[in-house]
C-alpha cells in the first residue's frame, strides 16, 4: 500500500514499461531499455525522485503511449509533470524553442542530459544505418549546444 498520494518510482516504471511495451527504438530494441537507461542516467547525475519519475515518462506523451489527460490526472508531483511537459516536443517546434522550454523548467535539463547521453551513446549509434547515425549525431550535438551541456 502506498501511503503517499503520489505514485512510487516502481509504480511509475511499471506504467512506463506497459505504455511503451509494443514500441521499439530506431535500432529495433525494446523501447523500455531506453527509458531505463535515461532513468539510471538521471539517478547517476544526482537526480531527485521527481526527475527519475519524469525520466521514465519523458517520451510517453510525445510518443502517444500516454495522453496529456493521463499526465494531468496522474498521481505525480507537479514538478514531475512539468518536467515531462518540458521534454515533450511539440509538432513543428524548433530546437531553439524546445531547448528554451527545457532550460526554463527546473529539473528538466538534467533529465534531457541523461536522455541525450543514451541517445548519443556510440555503441547505440553504431547499430543504425549511416545516414540515420549522421543525422542524429548532428541533432544531438546541436541540442547539447543549445542546452549548454
């Protein structure tokens, strides 16, 4: 029984894993592996429980695994919800606007840093075809520069 009004980290993890259960990453790996790596990277960078919860959920709304209404109603802290919203790219949004929102949201930059570290991992990128690897490497370098990481 959870005495807190908020979901525990294991509960958030279970929800994220279930929501993304049918998804694969660009290399064909189970998407939950990415979520776990971002959560672990957030923890390793000294992230709080709110940030680790957001790491598990950082792609859920953007990938239509969970809805914005689910996020609004979920038993999560406001900080976790704010970080998830900050990390949810809007259709047609420029990288500059996306980075500005991340920088304006307390705690979001650290989670995005963990996300980019996993996305730009050379072993992970090596599994992709050349053009995709080149495109993503440039994309991640640009975002790192915009965020100052």
